[in-house]
C-alpha cells in the first residue's frame, strides 16, 4: 500500500502544483523549501515471516535530501540514519502526520526504510511488536474492494 505524494501536495489545489511542486516517484520538493523522499515503513506480521509495508513519504533536511539525491543510484546502505517526519496520514490509525522517523538508506534500487521513533502512538507500537494477519487484511481490504 502506498502514497503517490506527501500529504502536503495532496492537500494543495491542483492549479498550484505545477508552480510549486517538483515530484517524481522517489523525490518531492515543495516551494524549494520542503524536501521529501519516498520510503517504506515496515510492520512485522505476527506468526509469519512476511511483513507488511507502507509506501510513505518522509521529510528530510535540505542537506540530507541533496546528498541522498546525488547518490541515488549508489549503494548507500552504510550511511547513518537521517531524521525525518512522516508525511502521510495512514488509515485506521490516529493522525500519523509528523511522527518522528529514522530514514535508513538502502542498497541500490531499494527505497529507504523508515522506522518510527519509539512512543505511545499505535503505529509505533505496531511497528515494534507486529500486527496480526487479520489486521493487515482489514487495512488492505478497502484498497482491494473499494
């Protein structure tokens, strides 16, 4: 399951997007001041080896964004994690926008992995402890059968 853009772009009037937004499948810049990368937020599924991944956007500082963009085709799996803010609202959870995340770059061709900072938010708890397969099916059901 994934999002095509950060929530800030999704909420923007369509006629402003062409003037204010640079957007690809992996990078987004808004007003030359806000910088985002697309990553994967993985939730372990209890009782099976598979996990459930959300394709989500995270903010990055301009310096981290520029560095990552310049090395996008390289293996950057040895980089230290970067700080970001989750930039999508995930269904079936209390508001997830601006939850603190760690953005860990990966091997060539793989999107960064996003890990929520520990806390009391249900999404952070689910990422740490895992979710049931029934919960996964409940989350994806509306996307499969709208």
